[in-house]
C-alpha cells in the first residue's frame, strides 16, 4: 500500500503548484511520510476509476409473523 489517504488540490500553473509544494514541505510531520505527485490537467482527465462490490449471498427469506 502506497497511501492511506489521498488529497487532491487543483493548481492553475506550475508556479502555483510550487507554492503549495513549498507549504507542504514546511509543515512535514516529525514522523510519517508524505508523498507529492504533480500531474497535468490532461493526465488527471484520463484517470480511470473502477468500482466493484463483493458478491453477497442472498438472505434466506424470513419467516412471516402474524400478530392477529
């Protein structure tokens, strides 16, 4: 596992991204790891996301109860 959480920040230019990278570097924790990845808008637009649910066995029909 590379990450526990991912946070995304859009920056309009490389110069703007450099400002935020500098800010993150200045606030690094004493322990732990921080990874920074800079990608272009085009690369971001080509991200493919996949979602799949685990198969779950259907519930057995419950017993019908009659109160009256």
